[in-house]
C-alpha cells in the first residue's frame, strides 16, 4: 500500500478533496482491471500448458516431431500433468472467487458519521460493551475526521475507499480491493495456492522446454512466455504468502507492521474500588517517576453513567494483541487443517467478548495486574 501523498504547498481544501477523489477512482479502477488481467493470464497459461505442452508435445506429438526429433508419445505423463494442473488451478480459483465475492460486498467498512455533528456529540454507546479499548491521551476512542466517526480498535482509514476499515491490512488491486477482518483468510489462501500453482507451472515448463531444446533445438515463444509469467508470479505470491502468514501468526496487520515501534494508549474499566475510598488519582509530574519496567498511567476518566476507566500506555514496540503463533494463526484461518484450506467460513474465528474488540495479548493483562498491585483494593474488569 502506497503512503499517502502530502498536498502541495498552498493547496486549498477543494484541491485536497479532488486529489483524494482521484486516488479513490484510480484505486477502485485498478481493483477491477487487475483481476481481469490475472484471469487473462490464467487463460493463456492454461492454453499453452494443457494444449501445446501436454497434448501437442507429450500426448500426441506431430508426425514431424516424431520423425525428425524422435519425440515419442507419452500419454500417461501428459494426462498426469493435466490432472495435477487442474487440481492446483481449482484450489487457486476457489479462494480467489470467494475473496472477490466478500471484498466486493465490503462488510468491513465502518459506517459514516454525521458531518453536521460535533465530535463530542457523536455517540460512544458501543464502549459500554467492552472492558478495555484503544484510546487517545484523554481516554477518548480514536477519531476519524474524514468519516466523522469513532474508530473501533484496529480500524484504519483507507484512502482508496475513502472509508475507515475494520482491522485493515492493505488495499490490494490484485485481489480486487481491501484486505481486512473478514477477507484476510481468503487472501492468505489465494496467495498460498497461487505460489503453489505457479511453482508447478514454471518448473514443469522449464523441464519440458529444456528437453525440447536438446532434442529439436526449437524454443517456442509461447512456452517461454509461460515460463516468464510463472516465475514472476511465483516470486510475488511466494513472498506475499510468507509475509502474510508470518503477520497472521504474530497477530499483526500490514498497517500495524508499518507503524511498529509506536505506543498505544489503552483505557481499562475499573470495576470496583475500596469502600469509602475515592478513585485513584492520576500521577502528577512531581511524584516519584515510575520504575523503568512499569507502564505509565496517563489519567483516570469517566465515560457514561458510573463507568470509570484508567488510561495506561504501552512502551515502544509493544503490541497489545500479540499472542502465541498458533493462536494468532487460528484466529484468522480456523481451528483445523480443513478450515485452513477450504474457503467457506470467513475470519475472524475468535468470538468477540466483553473484554474488547479483539483478544488482548498477555501484555495488556500484565499492565492491568501492575495497576491493581500499585492500587490495593482497586479491581479492573479485564481481570475479573
């Protein structure tokens, strides 16, 4: 995903809006053009690999090839290669078609807010569902001034769509659009099976082309074209499958990976305090500084009727949602190998609970334990 382009010096708000609208049109146009080009490439590869290589060269070589170069029919080999090719192509097309279907439905878009309302007038009633959430320094949930609405945890604004997207990973024209919370699994399947399919195509084509060159001295341009397409797409899809798979395991999105190194503010609900005791006060600048191993407490705020939160801050490079590798993988891909392979149910597989929008990592629970230890008698809902 390309970084946002800064507006030119002296640009008016109208110019910025025009630039943003142009970026959206370009992004959405390429998300239609790229899949059509991919479909055309698959058709070309299928014609060359199945018809020219497997049928015309292996199953039923021409009389000229048999006579001049002693190329004999190898029907079993040709048919076996076609069967394997068909299986791999099917494994690729199933998640790709499912990915396109879900992407074009756009289920991960956050509703637009009312531009006529002030920020303080927009409802935050959804906060009452959770024991903790990502916030700013004052304990307010993150705000998008383009969509005029609050951003749920792990939500980011997509410039190609002009909308906030839940658990946005990146905008991928090759996959037909936005990769986010519900499409991440299908994208992982798509790039993995593309890598498998293209690896099979280019290795098989290279072996048979090498044999043909040694026997006949001819180098069909269509065969070379398939070899080049296979190698290029194999490199791209293999790299993407490795990067995507690793990010799933460590529970990062691509956007969060780019922002790695930053800090997060987390508001945690205080469920109870000691009797006849006021709420813990926010540490002042004159108090003894916290130990280096402590997470800083920023403030204590009240949201709604009787709901009080303490706002704590992570340290640099700490990820609030980091879990074990298998937990991160299963949260997106499913609980067994069948779900990992079949593009039926979309992610997330983890059921949302009162604890938060997503499953918190052990880091956040450690922060909550520290706060309770430093404030005897205070209980955080996250731990109870």
